[in-house]
C-alpha cells in the first residue's frame, strides 16, 4: 500500500544546477532500448564497477520485462527524451535484512556536476523512509571517491572498508566500502524515552 502511494508522486520534475529541468519516473517496459543506450554511454572504466553486465541487451531486457518495484525500484531521470540517470532502491522482502534498503546511482557522463545524482539519491532515501525501511546502505569500490564523498554529504557514514575484497569485471581486486544511513527521525527517538 505504501509503495503505491509513493509511486503516485511520479512522474515529477526537478530543477538541476544551471536551471535545466529533469523528469523523474520509475522504469517501465518501454524503456528497454533507451536504458541499454544509457548504460552504453557509461565509460568502460566505470562499467567495470557495475555488478551486472549492462552492455548485454538480454540483461536490460530481463530488467524491463520483469519489473518488480517492490524489490527493485529504478527511478529514472529523463531529459530531452533520453535517460540520463538512474537510482535504484533494492529491497529484501524477507529475512534478516528486510528493514534495510540498498541504494545505487549512476548518471550519464554528460549530465554530471548538475546535482542529479544527489537529487536521485535524495528521492530514493525519501521513498525508503516512507516505505518504513529503517536503514539504507550503499556499496562502493574504494576508487569511487567522488561517489563516496557525495553519499557522505547526504549523511551516509562509513560502516566498513575491506581491502582487496571484491573483483571487477576484469578480475582486478579492489577495496570494498559499505556506507549506511539510519532513517529514524528525531521525533522517533524522542518517543523512545
């Protein structure tokens, strides 16, 4: 019920640095080709850090044809008719991490530096809070310093850093960084006395 209520807020326009507007909306089946094109625009050096083989059409086709917004809610940023950003809220609907959402974000290289990633993550955190999640986390490879800094500015803190723990698509080892944000509000803490 809460998810349907949250989805009613979209599509919506946001204003970026420089005054340009961008439309935010959830992924739909018709986005398959545009979503694949979006991932192809990401430099190879950055795609190595993505957990899935997003250059393969079948991967994107599966995502677009098997949309389950309760598990994975991709929120797209659209400008001039093309996808320029994606932030996704990943949820476990049961088990010991059911109260924690995971946030991932990616912005088209030509649209960076305008506050889009920050806006997308802010929207996803707001959705997570309204869905009743207690925490959100984000995973990084140690070299993703700009992303780590942006998440820190949004209130995320370092939970763990493990040296040479993960391998990219080229089998090169990297540090693993897990950041987290507690979604409890001050009002909730005040009532816990």
